[in-house]
C-alpha cells in the first residue's frame, strides 16, 4: 500500500500485482494493463451530442423540446466507469479458430513455447448455460498471470465490458485473490460458427478488484411526492453533468 499526499489529504492507493507463472511467459506474453488503455473504438467514435429538432443552443450543448439535453451515452459517466474499471488480461498470441465436422470450435496457434494458449474445459463444461450465439463447448484460457490483491480484497472476473461482439465470451467469476496463490484460467465460450484469426492483444478478461464486506438486505420507502422533490433539488436542477459534478468519485487504476 502506498500513501499519497495530495492537497493536504492522505490517499491510500492499493496495489494490484500480476505474477508470471514462469520466465518464458514473463518475457514473451503481453502483460495485463489498465482497462483505461482498452476503451473500445465504438465508444471513442460516439458523438457526445445528438441532433435534435427545434434545438436551442446553450453553451456547448443544445436543449431540445421540453428542455431535454441532447446528450448521448458518451456523456454517461457510470457507463464509462464500467468500461475503464480494473485491468485487462489480453490474448498474448494470435490464435486461429475453425470448426470440426460436428460444428464444434477448434483453436490452434503458432507459438511453440510455454504450455499452450487454450485447453478444453472438460466434458461436463457442456452443461453450463450458454449465451445465445455461442458454442456450448467451453475452453479455458491458459492465462499466465497470477493476480494478487491486498488482504480483504477480491476480484470480479468478467468479459471486458466494452467488448461484447467478440469471438470469445468469458464466463464470469469472483476470486478471493488475496488468499489464492494459483493462476486464474478463465473459462470461455466461442462464438458459434466463427472461423478466423483472433489477434494478439485482443481483450479477453476484465479484472476489477473490490473490498469484501458482509451485506444485509433492507427495505424502506419515501413518502408520496418526496422523490420528485429530491429530483428537483438535484438532478433536475442541473441541465447537464449532474452526476459528474455532484455524485461521481474518481477511480484510478494504474
């Protein structure tokens, strides 16, 4: 843990460590990197403002009918937070995907060193509920990086949030990475009928550390009309960027 003093305040920065399983992969495989370096192209190309009939210009944006801002999802900070959270484990070498006569995927690669890139996850893996459009034959990615978090922290392992239309789809998991000393071999579905090259560097898994806590379910309610007052005092009183200005907390993954 590192203590950073900024503006008279002490910020505690936690450390995420990835350890290579051997010298070969340390020297050859692409290292995991912050998800901020893998923001998808479709997000980068998205315009922050949409064309709206009967526009009235207000500074950098326009108000449409009923004073509704013409902002797109590009202005949605919570969505960007998801895309940029944690770290990406990429595919470390090109692989070639074909289908066998039964229609199941076959994965091959050119690199000769190390322990391989993918392996079938076993016969029982076919019983796992499969996403629409993907083969029910599950493979595991032989990820060469062991994740380690500080005491009390686990990792959420998911398909990279910005990469949905991909040849591989990661099976989600939570791992108590502060206590585990073993490698993480993420199970993967392969897109049904896909044939072609999946290139080195393709994001395969997004790993987001989080602090473990015990939780208890509770219910409450607002009095009639109270939520409208809350909206008008907060969100509705700001034309644009209310969440960014008044709610959002900066997250840092380096």
